[in-house]
C-alpha cells in the first residue's frame, strides 16, 4: 500500500473543510480559557496539574491520540483514508438525535446515536459501491456531504429551541477539549480500552484481512465480520474524538499519526506502536500549547502537532524520508562514477596486456574522454575511498580497487553474454544495458549467470571475463608480470 490512495475527492473535501476550520477557528475552545495568568505561571500550572479542566483535557487528548493512532493504522494500510473523514461527518446527525432523545447532553445517548449514524453511513457506502457503478471515493463523498448536511440542519433546529443555545453541541463541530468532563473521560477510556483489547486479541485476523482479504477467507477468517467489527470500533473512536477536535479535524487525527508511522516502518505491529505514540504525543502537545498560549484552540494544535511529526518522518525518515532518498541517490551516483573510473583503469591496464599495474592520467583521460584535471579529480576520489593511489601522473590500484574493478568488468561482460545467448540480442546492442546493470548485480545473481552460461571465459566480443581467481588476486590474468600491488606503490 502507498499513501497515494488519497483520492482527488479527499483532497477537495479536505480543502473545503480546512477553509471552514480557518473561518471558524474562533469557535474552537482553548484549555487555558479558564486561566488568565502569564506564560511562566501557565507552565507551572500545566506541569503541576492543579486544574481539573486541564487534567480532563490532557487525559482526553492522550486517550484520543492513542485510539486514533491505533485504528488509523488499519485505515491507512487498507487504503480507506476517506472513510475516517466520511465517518466523522456521518456521525453528526446521530449526535443531534442523541441530544433530542433526552433533550440533554447525555454522553452515553449521544455516543450511541452517533455510532449508529456512523454505521448507517458506512452501510450506505457499501450498498452504493455494490449495487451501482460508483467508485468507493464517490460513494464516500456523497455520504459525507449528505449526512453532514442533515446534521447541520438538526443542529440548527436544536439551537432554535428555548434551551438550544445552551446545549453545547456546537463544540462537536470544531472541538473544545476544555469542555470535557468526568463522564466524557470515562467513555473515552472505555472505548480506548476496548479498541486496544480487540486489536491485541484479533491482531492476526486484522493483519490478514488488511493485506489479503482473499487469503484470509481461504484460511477460514470471516473477513466481512472483521471489517464490520473494525468499522464499529472506528465509529466509536471517531465519536469520542469529536468533542476534543471536532468533526472537521477528527479525520486528521485518524490519518496523520498512522501516515507518519507508515513512512518509518514496513511492519504492522511496529506501525501500531509508532502511530499510538505519535497520537499521544500530538494530544499532549496540543493540550500543552493550548494551555500555555492563551486563546489557542486545542483541537487544531493537536492536528498541527501530528502534522509536524508527519513532516519530520516525511523529510528525515531513515528509509522513505526525502532526505534519506536524496542521500542514497547521491551516494549511488557517486559510487557509480567511482566504479566507472575503476572500470576505465582496468580497461587501460588490460589494453597494456597487464604489463604494468600503473595507469597514467593521460591514458585514463583518453579512455574516459575527459581532461587531465577531470580524471585527476576522479582519481583523488578513488584515493579517498581506498580504491587507488596516485604517484605523480600515474594511478595504481589498491587490492580493494583492483578487486572491485575486476568485478565490474566481469558483471558487464557476463550480462552482455547472457543477453546475447539467452535473449538473442545482437552483440552490438547489449553494451548500454550492461552499463546500467553492472553496478547492481549481486554475487548470488552472478553465480547463477555463470552457471547458466557454462562458466564462459569470453564475452560476445571475445574479451576475457575475469574469473574468481582473477578477482580475488589468487592469480593474475595472462601476461601480467608481478604482484597486483607493490608495497612501494602504496
């Protein structure tokens, strides 16, 4: 799976929701709204945990980050990024209906109503994709917009009621961690514990269905039930996150920590640990800066914290990070250039019938079709990597350099012979391909090529193919007159 699973519909919806969030940022609550002190006192108050509202907000942010990070991992690997956004908007009608049930902000009633609405939304998406020609992203976009519109209409109706403006349901739109109470934290803790327990108990089933549902069915795993169970837990986690970060941003907490973890590992169990840790880190960061910086909204700061973690993983990830990829490409290009210089040295030495191990800079420049300054610079690069030594105007192999040069020449000529014999390509058409493959052939592949070619000793052009004894210095090629590296030449 790769992160390109984000569809164009997702980008359009995300852009619209971002604009809505910017316009309405003043509606997002801050943890520090109840305190009006300087920033030094705020730091002390935060780390002392004296304020009950801060304790609730911080604990809620931690629980939210953990549950969203863990469940978001399965969304990412299943290529269901838009599902989180659709769920967060689809539950809004359920939030309103849960309030209307008892005409009060009962966390349990709102939770049940929102989960049911979310499940209905996912069911509608599934029905649309199975019974029509619509693609999943189109169906998700339809459900997202439709359910969100219904939810907004219901919320408007509630606001028009005599006590509607005191309901606090507007906090579900943009989030307000400071409004979390003991009942909200209890519900969030229950959902988080259930999510962690189910992931632990059914990890193998979730792993199999996430990467190969067909294989899972063949082995007897009820893939459909696992999927529906995951959607149920995901809907529950989405609901508990609404009051902290709001409908607009909850999908970001589901996707961003998991996406950052995805860039850092190729193993699901490690991804789960990293995503959970990143989610908790984002939650704590959002609560901290919201409390210290008065008037700053908690939910958006949590998302900014998660986005910062993703940016670091995107840039600095050891395997998939932009910087790491750039460095590997740069190193690979430099290594290829060094090996080409070694190969040119070997060719000049070979043309001299191996009579002397030294190659003059003039001969090397003629072979490389470069100036003396250029080949001198390349020779110094070989010296820096221990592949050669330079004495005045002559370049000498080190044992390591001679071995690698012989390996490159062997790889080139073996590949030319293989293409000529096995692919029936004319000998004068195989050079360019061999120029590329010679740098990446591993020893295991070389052994297989030698076996298939009957341990041939000449390439299609009649030039000798260096063998193991030549490469490892056990014997010099025919015509050589001495040790491949004299001590006084080092």
